[in-house]
C-alpha cells in the first residue's frame, strides 16, 4: 500500500507495527495540518489489514501535543474540514478522537512529555498509554479559559476514570504525572523514562531493587520469581485479566535506582 506524505508526522513501519512520530514545532500544537495528517493516517490504516498496531510518540521531548492551536479561531483557512466523511454532528476535534477510538488496530501512545487540552483528549482516545516517570504530564485545562473540553475528553474520561474523578480532572484543571494513581490519570501504565514502551512492563532482570516490582509474570513452574516474592507480598493483588492471559508486570521504579 502506498504511503501518503505528511507535514507534521514521520511514519515508519516494522512489519505489522506502524510508528507515527508527531513533529509540529515549536510545541506540537494540534493544528489544522496535524489534524488532517492524523485523519489521513488513521483512514489509510483502517483499510490496511497488514497493520496491527499503531504507536504514537513525539519528536519533542517536552511536549506530546501541547494543546489545540487556538489561532484556528482567527484562521481564514480554518473552514477547510480535515474530517470530511466523519459522522454527522461531530466537530473536527470530536471526529479525530472518534477515529482514533474506533481504529481497528491497537493504538498506543508513548507519552514522554506534556499533553494538555486537545492533546490529553487524544491520549484518552487511544487504547493504551505508557507514560514516562518524571517527564509525562496530562491535563484538561480548558476551564481556565472559560470553556469545557470539546474534543470528546469528558466522555473518554468518564469511561476511564468514572464520574467523580472525571469531574475532578476537568474542573480542577490540574496536571497529572505518570505516577498519579490510575483512577485519576488516563495513562494506563507508568514506565521508566529511558524505556517508555510495552517492554518496560516486563519484570526487571535479577539484581534490580524489589521496590521496582509490582505484578510480575509467573514462572513456568507457576511460582513467583524468588527475587520478586518479597516485594509482591507488599503490593495489592494483580489486576483481573481475561482467562488464559497472565497479569502483566508494571514497572514504576525510577531509572538507575
């Protein structure tokens, strides 16, 4: 399948994994051009049966998506709709979020910087997020400007965090880091900043401090690894999983400790 060209994305493919690096200097605002690029990518991949996973990350170490480009209000070209063909009744921001949420491939965000406003809504629409400890931040700050999240954030947060926490996130306009409790932060896992990827959820090798361990995969003999057994007893029970799928290991320790 021919690959379209993008002005704000660098797209590569390794077998069934598609990586999209967001690059819209200076701070990766969600501009009209970026929305058009993301919609084109998602629409193209929707028909691609060889693509199994789509990973989004940022070329900017400080920002994933800073926020929606507020100059769209005064942009004469903003009438151009990058979401042609989207369900009726959705604005351009909602259409992008719904395209991501309903994407047939597994969608993953590697969050190693800030995602606020429309950027946080994009993160919440993805299937999974791996947030770098000490670097990632999520926040819905729209109420500080007298508006509410308009790109699907209220709906996505309700599903992810529940009504009470969603209200706290939206009305409080706070910035949540990677280590904030899962019920308050849309990130599904915290990971070391040097390796913010699904690999970082595997058990650390022997020799790492037990404080870096939470829920580790069982050994082939059905027992917990010896070096993790002490640490595991001090943590809550592992998350419930579907039959036949073992519980993942979520590493929340600081790198280098």
